[in-house]
C-alpha cells in the first residue's frame, strides 16, 4: 500500500472520531441544560412548599418564621452557584430543624391540609435529591469527555464554559414520612372505634 493510502485512512478515522466526539459533546451539553433546569424547578418547588407550610398557621410561630425566612431566601436566590448553594443548604438545615422533631410533623399531619403539605414537602425534598444527583452525573460525564487530549487540542467544546457540580446539603429531615404513618394510625384508630361500636338494627 502506498503511504498516501495510510494517510487517508488516518485522516478518515480522525475525522470520524472528531465528528462523533463533537456530536456527543453537544448531546451532553443539552443534557446538562435539561438536568439543571429540572433541578432549578425542584428547588423552587421545595421553597414554595416550605412557604406554604410556614403560612399555614399549623406550626408554632418560631418554626413558621424560621421556615418563612429560609423559604423566601431560597426562592429569591439566583446568579452565582456558590451563593445559591449556601442559600439552598440553609433551607435544608431549616427544614431539618423544624421536622427532625416528630412532634412537628405530627402537628401538621393532625390536620388534613397539613397532611397534604407534609406529603408535598416529602416529595419535593426527595425530588431535589434525585435532580441534583442527575445533574451532577451529567457534569461528570461531560467533564470526562472534555478532558480528552484531542478534545482540548482541537477545542471541540468551543467557548462553552466547563460545567460545575452543584453541591448542597440536601439530606431530608428524619420525620417527614411520619405523615403517612400518622394517617395510617388515624385510619386504624377509626377502624377500631367502628369495630367496638354497638350494632344498630
């Protein structure tokens, strides 16, 4: 085989690699945008539910003020990720301070409206945790490709800024799930009361 044949083969292989890698980077950047948008939506939902609970009048004033302050701060957060990470972590800490005590969750669960809010908050905190995991997984995959030598040498990522991880404290309170247990206990109590009631002919 003449030397130019091998040169053509190398060129074709290199062009194929560059095209495939460029397309993969585009898909990863699109995935980054989608997962980050989903995370933003879940963070805003968590803040909104927190504010609803704070305004419900079902908790003691000190707890309501704590949640309202953290919720307003989180809902208004924007701009630099580092600042938002701090704000969102503060909301997590406030939620744990409010609901690590099972009595607070039971106070909410004792009212139908409070029980619904408690279920919404439990869902919101779980979705934040999952959305952040998906977002950071997308960052990991994108950075792994961007670190390849040819990607850096050929600047296949263009001028798109390298993504960063979104790191917050998102561990949910220990007793959010007490709402379901409390509702089950109420159902059991009602059933027992019905069983113990005298039959009416």
